[in-house]
């Protein structure tokens, strides 16, 4: 397993998200343009995409494809290695950074209610939290990852360089204030708004903003504004509870000697506000369909989720900006999708859709190593859901 620590959260997540960037993202000039009609489903390719559990090594996988252009659901592997139970459609899993889409939706609802301004500095809402010498960082810059905030540093950042160390820290308790403190010890990486770098701390601050403006825990706001209205009964914000309640898929980590250990029970406070939620493929499909249809946000605000930064703003590695306010834009086989990837220890997931909802894709698989090999599964799924099926003779 590659080394990992709090400062590298964005890097590890980005390696998986980057696997979806098989071609250039949409031009960063504004809302998405109409793309080609999605091809008919190739069920053989879909099945093959999730059946290979050796590349990467994984214990289970599930894939849901929905929309008027075709529907399919399939699984492979075992939800629980101890009992040998197969994966079921109602099995819950950790969705990691897909949590950010829920946070962005809630924050943008507050924008629509004129309680939050996208061009207002976060320092206005959370005074005294960020260093005094930091330039103003707007709410919009948090949501589209152009804040310039630095990585976490310091002796109190845990060593997660081996799988054994990871499990040693599975019960660590973090607060959002502590997450911000370890992530703001250095200077800003760049002037806010001039570059883009995917960074979880942006959404820790966005969740803190939601709590400050509403006076309620951000999980309560997501529940009241999204989960209950849409009937997402299998989706939750666990808080400090390390368990996944109800039917669920277990996540496993390969130890240094190759043996697998169950990593399902894991305190998610280290991902507070940016990666701690639990859901199912069915709930995620209902969520993304409702979101893109305008049921959760008025069109002028929803359009912000389909708008990339201006063309002169690029990722810090020089590639085109690919993150909007809450979503990521990818184009695979000529089909443009919007959504988000997510990962936690033992879990990897994705939720994407064409803007018109003709093709919606939700998947989850359970890699035993948290490294770039995970991209193999991600690439197979992305290719399978967007490519033209071969003609039959």
C-alpha cells in the first residue's frame, strides 16, 4: 500500500478521479453544451467491467446504470468475506467525497435563499478561523477548489504510511476546527481564484459555514433539505459512529503480509464535512436525478454546478480545470458526464450523469489497496458505460 497521511488526502483522491479524465473536460467557458446521444448499453462490457476483482485487487463491486437510454444493475464478489454473502442492491457503503455534492447542494440552497453569497469571503461567515494574513477566500472559491489553501502539516498529523498504521488510527477523533488548524499552518499555495487544486479542506470549511449560517449540524441540514424530501432512507451522515448500520458491504485492507483485515468499522471524523457519508447506488441515483432535474436548486444556481472556472484558471499541474461548484466534469468516448468520485479505506465509489440524465451511473467497489491501481476498475466502468456496443452480425 502506498503511504498516506492527512496532507495527501487530495492527492490520493485525485489519482482515482484522474482515472476518469480519459479525454479533455468540457471547455471552461460556462454551462455544458449538448453532447452526443449516449450509445445503447453494452451489457457484456458492463459485466466484464466489474467482474475482474484482481485488477485491482478488490473483494466486491456493484454497478447501476439508469436513465431513458438503458438500465442495468450487476454485482460481483462478496459483501462479507466471513459469511460469503453476495452483494445486494440495498447494501450500504461509504461514499467518501461524493459527500461534497451533498454539501455543495446545501450551501447553494442557502445561496438561493440569499443567506450566503458566493462572492462573499468565508472569513465573513467564520471570523478568526483562518490566519489573518490569508487573502479573502470566497465561498465560491471553496466550492470549486480555487481557494489556494495549503496541505496539512505538523507533528500531530498521524502517520498512515502502512496499512497497519491506518488501522491503528481507525478510532482517532477529529474536530473540524482541528482539521482546519493542521491545514492552515503554511501560506496559501496560490492567490485565491487563480488556480484549481482539489482539496478536502475546502469542504470542511463549507460544512462549517452551513452550520454557522443555519445554526444546525450540517448533517441535520442535509437530512432536512435533501434526504427526507427525496426519501433517501439508506443515506446518512454517521458523525462519530464508526459503524455502518443496516445491510452493507464490508471494506477490507491488505496488510503488509498480504492478509486481509476488515476495515468497515472506522471513525470518519477525519473526513468531517467532506467525505463521511454512507449511501446506496439506488439512493445516489435518486439524488443525482433530482438534483440535475432542478428539484433541489433553482436553475440560475444549479447552473453554477455545471460551470467550470474561466479558461485562464488551470489545475496546479497545468491541466484544464475540471471541477465546478460541487461536481467534476469528465468526457469519455465523446460522452460528457458530471458527478463525483469518492473513496475511504476499503471503499471506492462514483456517481455521474449526463446533464440531461439520459445516462446515470453509480458504482461502488472495495479495493484492498488504496493506491493508483484503483483506477483500473474506474477506467473499465467509465469506458463500458459510454462506448458503442459492437455490432452483431
